[in-house]
């Protein structure tokens, strides 16, 4: 672990890797073989890869070598003529023809604690309600898919659980199923003596009790509790989703946590999960920015490039939207600890798939990288674009919260037209 | 004359299930009603402060309020909050049958003065103050013993906190306090500074390490460094002869320098200083004159100037508004399910208390009563707001009711400890587990157990370890909100130990039920044991039907039903 990393729960994940609910799996606890490459559904899906703490745009998508704030790394050419990225991303540079990069994100919040939820909720105007996270919104707007898996799964380091708060005003059941370290809990296995029929009978009694208790009471807690059991039942039926990765997969994606978590996310998408959010922490490089990015960027470069290549080849990229982003970028100015601080003013993100135009770089920052020079975009534009790509029209679709109509995305913005085919 | 709100009186009358009559609303009856209310105060033993708390809450409810909790709901709630466990079926029956109008007040006194009380408070504050951090420098048993004896003797809260910060290992009684400073992760002064600010002052000053808080004006970088200056000389050291850990202080030489990452050219400095307090001057001694006692036995010398000792005194002073308000806010949260200031660690002007006058009143009274914890919990337990039903008032939809209005009781999730104690009690294994001594070389750990490498825990310490690992948060993450997880559901569904506890056996719940001939009685016993109430007719019928359908496997069917009750939301929620 790096000595300068922040330690807040917002951008560091807990130490519970071996103990507790999501404890490591023993040999033989996973049984079924996996049919990983079978594409089970043609529905549109989203994989959001989130680099928590804020990846530096200057050490990734928008390098400015040789300028005042450029830092020590060079830039390298890509498969797009005239487009360069940081030399820390050699693999992604070879996949740029499938990707769209926005270099002119300009958002408002420079705090992790408020910035992360603000970005993940699409920063709608303050409506006096808590908006759902993108995954919860999608889960609500697209409705239940025909597979047995939850609509919204969150692959993250540390502990797992059911994070119902992501549902916002939509309600607890739209929350995220978090898989700590990408793994299922060990109690996915039933002990002898409990078969499907017995299990069903006892759960039916439990559900009847919950239903009668809920009558006349605040329902959020009961619903969330009940839902945690529903998800448990579903997962028991799908143990095959968590089989070990092959040496070849680990070679291509990396055996470090981010590589494994992207592999696990890939598997969940391929099994038909509507929305998967894959988190990586420790990107908050207030000190020693360059060594940290030297260490961190390759951990996303390789698996991200492998994912794009694999899904392009299998055709899945036509239906799945991949979004790679943080809550903001990092300051052009290098501080006295050789760090870069929080910078929402001008940063980059990448998108691919799901019918979006490919091989594009949109927007421009000033020569020193400090400000947006052209085509400024807010997170609201990104939400509009994602909704459009998912066949949801924000101009005709709205939420209804106890009778109050609410826009699904910031109503001052619209989609990024250049990205829409 | 007492000014009494009509709604208050109607609610009180409701306790006797009397129909409110129109005449109650007329002014001529005000006097009678006021007298009645005074009688009620006497009958219920309601402290005058409890009444003032209710007035301040009810002045802001802005709508219909739920009626009082039923006896059963009140009984279960106060057992869980004050004793950390559900009542037994016998306790339920006896409380429901008791005709004494003062039985609630009597129960509160009883629950505040038994052994389970000090255990429950020890558990609640261990989770709150250590946040499940572990570490081997100071055995957890020492910490437990310090907290439990402190709560048992009703040591004033300011003294408990003072002793934790003083961390005096030379005294057997306070040896365990060192756990706070030496728990895993806290040996870094940064973490310690943040945790002291968060837990004792209600300030999350994480951001203030690198710069003033960007959105909270009150949380300054100087607050962080001022607090750090009290703590940065402290570290653990071992007394070689006694083989015992002490928390020692180095020699402080001056102020701490800091700069904001937003303006790295402007340097600033601060000495030991509490947020909102006066800076303590760091005395400069001649070289060689800094110590009052020389180094010995592996411990460094004791400096004349010991900032942590000053912090212990200043932080816990009755004049430190932040400390007092944070304290009452956390006791309020324990009883009511949310803080008057919420989140608990965001106590600042831009996030004011839901009821600022109430927070102020509680803080003043807590000081006036010399930080008496039992007194405070007793006062809170005797309020109407604590004794409110969890059922919504008729005709009101939940969307109208915010949790901070306290118009209905806010449901709390059972803590991991409450879950463990309650499931053990319900299934009837509690006595045998308590009696079983933990072998010195137990070596139990949860990872090995759930991966099938070692046998199930059979003693209290190891069993609690299993439950807190499954139901608790990772170390360093506060447990405040109800966060059900699929992993916990899977544990309840598929953990062999739980299912074994639900098999018939001597002294076990299912063994007891199996022997009963009258199935109606089985239903009553099931509901009283697990949910601390009687079943409705519909529920009894549901159970009888289940038995009938499974008449060939009756014991297993009873066990299934008990499992469903234990895994129901009604059991998991402290409502």
C-alpha cells in the first residue's frame, strides 16, 4: 500500500479480505463448469469501470508532454492517426479505433465524498430528493430482464453486501449487489438436509411473515432485508459464475485485483447482468503522482484493452456499453509533494460500444491542460448519452416519485451528438 | 398552569384505549386534563425532562403521530436497547400479564441495573469506539473489562473518555484503555487524530489533513493539526521487566507546521489546540531539563510537558460544547436509531441538529447530572418519543414522515452482537455456550471454520467472533445504518451451526416445542420466544396449517417455522 494514499472509505477499501461474510473460498467450494463465451442475451447492457479517487488525464487520455504541467511521461501514437495517449497505455493505444474519448469533461465538485455520488447520480439539479446511481436508474428504467441474476451488480475490493442506498428515491430494491473482492460468499453452498423443496417452504413462511409485518410500517428496511434473501436464493442457483479464471485469462487481463475484477465483471455481463459496476480504489494521488500512475495505469490499460478487443471480436461490444471514468481528473499543477490534487475543471473519460461511434476523440483542453478549450461537457451530457445508447429517451421518459415527475437526467443538457450513430 | 397540547393528551388517553371525546377539546376541560397529565407523570414515573424532550419533539412533528408502542413492542425494544438481547418467552408472558400501571418504568430500572446492561453498553461502545479494529498489543479482554466495570459502576461518561485518552497502564483498572490507541491502524497518528475527532467531537476532519474542508467552513486544517499536536508524541512502548505495554509520550518541541495543498506557498503553524479551543503553549526547557523522570526498564523518560494528558482533561471538560453535544447525540442515536445530528460525525453549522434546542437541553442536563449515563438512558427510555409505536398512524403514508420527525419509531437493525445473543437465547443454546469454557489454545478463526477446516465454535467468545465477522462491518467502518447483506442472508439460510441449533435436543427450543401436545400452545410459544409477542389468529392458523401439511414430519416442520421467524424482518429489526 502506498504511504500517501488517503484512507477515507470513499477511496480506500477495507481490509476485510479474508474474514467474514465474503471470506476466501476453500478448495472444492465451486462446482459447476463455466460457459463463459456464450452470449446469452442480445439485450443492451452497461459495464462501468470506476477508478475511484480520480485518474490523472495527463497521465492517460490527454497527455501534454514537454509542457509546464506535463510531467515526465511521453506520449505515444495510437491506431487513430494524429491521436496520442500517455506512454503508460500501450495496450489501449492499439484499441483506440473501438473507443471514444471525451477530453473536455468539466464538472463541479472537487470532493470525493460528495463528488462520487454526484457523478454517479448524474448530478441532476437539486430536486430535494436523492437520485439513484446510474446502475439503479438503469435497473429501474429497463425493468426486469429474463435472467435470474440481479440487474445491478457491483464488483469491488473489500467487503460486499447489498448497498440499498444506491437506489435513492427509487427504493431499496434498486440498490447494488456488491461482491466483495468479486467473490460470492462461502455460504452459497447448502448444507445436507436442505433441498430445494424444503428451502422453498421455509422461505415462503418467511415471506408471509415479512408481508404482514410490513403492513402499516416504513417499508424500506423490510424490503431491503427481504431482498437480501431473494438475492441469496438466486445466487445459490448460479454458483458457476464464480469459477476460477483460466491462466490464459489472467495472462491477458492481469492477476492483480483490477484485472480479476474486470474478468469477473466481464463474466457477469456475458451472463446477462444488465449493469455491472467495477471499482478500483487508490487513484487519489495527492503525493507521488507519477510513481503511483506508473504503477496504477498499467493495471487498467491491459485489462481494458483486452476487454475491448475480446468484446469487439465476439461482437458483444455492439450491445454492451463500456464506460471508464472517475469522479474528476487531477490538477495540472504539480504540488510540493509531487502530487496532483482534485481537478473537476478539465478531465477525460472513455466510452465504447452499444452503437456509439467509435474511434473518436472529442473536446480539447488548453495547451497546458488546465482548462477546457472546446466542447465542454458535464456529467449530465454523459447520462443523456448513456440513456440514449440504452434506448431510453430522456426527453420522453421521466421518474415518478410519489406523483412528482422528475427528469431522468439533467434537463439543461442533452446527449453528445457526435457519439450517437 | 402547565401548558399542555391537546394532541399530547389525546395520545396519553390513548394508552388506556379510551375513545377521545369531543369535550376533551374544550378549554373548560384543560385544567382537568392537565391534572390528569400530572397524574400520568406520577404513574408512569416520567422524569420532567422526559416531558420536555417530548414537547420539543412534538412541537415540530407537523402531522399525526403514532400511538404508544404496545407492551410487547416496548418490552422487546427496551430489552434490545438496554440489555442487548430479546426477552425470554417467560419474561414476555409475565410482562404482558402484569397489571401494574408503572410496569414500564419498573422494567427500565430493572434493565438499567442488571449485568446484561453493562455488557450491552460495553458491546455498543466497543463497536463505536474501536470500530472492530483488532490488534495484539493490548488484549481485547482488558478493554472489555475496563468498559464493562465502568458501565456497571455507572462511571461518569466524561471520566470514561478521560481515562481512555489518559491511557494509564500502571493502574490495573485502566490498563485496558490502551486498546483505543493501540488498535490496528491507530498506531498511525493521522488515523488516531481523525478517530478522536470523529468519535469524541463529532468531526470528520479527514479532508482537513491536506486542506480546510472544502464545503464545511467549520472544519479547518488547523483543527486537524491542533489535535494532532496533542497526540503525535504518544506511542506504545514495552516495560521490559513487567513485559507490559505502556503508552508513553516523547518530548514536544514546538508547534506543528502545515500548509494547504491548495496554497503550498503559505505555511502556517499551530500548537496543541482543541477545535474551537485555546492553543496550549509548548514550554521550552533547557536541554537535559525536559524530563521529570528518566528512562528506565525499556520505557523512555517521562517529559514534564505531556500534551495527551492535557488533551484528556480539556477534551472531556464540561465547557467543551462539542464533546458534550457529541456525547448526548450518540446516546440519543443508540436509543432512537438516528442522531439529532446525523450523520453522527458531521456536527457543524451547515448540518444542524434536527432539534437544536433539544440537543442543547440534553447537553446542559447531562453536564448538570455529572455525565450520568444511566440517568440519561433512563430519561430517554421514559419519553413518549422512545415509546412510540412503529406502526404508522391511521391515514398517514410513510412518504409524509421523515425519520427525524420521530412521528413513528424508527426501526433499528439488530447489531451483530444483539443478533448473536438473541439467536442463542431463542434457540435455547445460550446456557450451554456460556458454560463452555474456551480452551486456552482454541485457535478458532472464522476463515478456517467456514472453509470447513476446523469444527464449529462451542463457547461464547468464538461464537461471538463468528457472528460479528458475518454481521459486522470491516475494521474501521462505523456501524450506524441498517445494511442487510446477501452474505448475512446466506449465513442464516445455509450455516450448519444455525440449523443444528434448530434441531431438537435437551434444553433446546425445538426440543421444548416438540413435547407440547397442544399446537395452539406451540404457536404461542414460538411467537413469544422469537418475536416477543402473541401470534394473531391468522398467524396461529398459518402455523397450524403448516403442521397439518407436514403431519408426518412434525418436528422438522416446527423447526422450519422457527427458522422463518428468526429470519423474518420483524426479528432482525429492533422496531
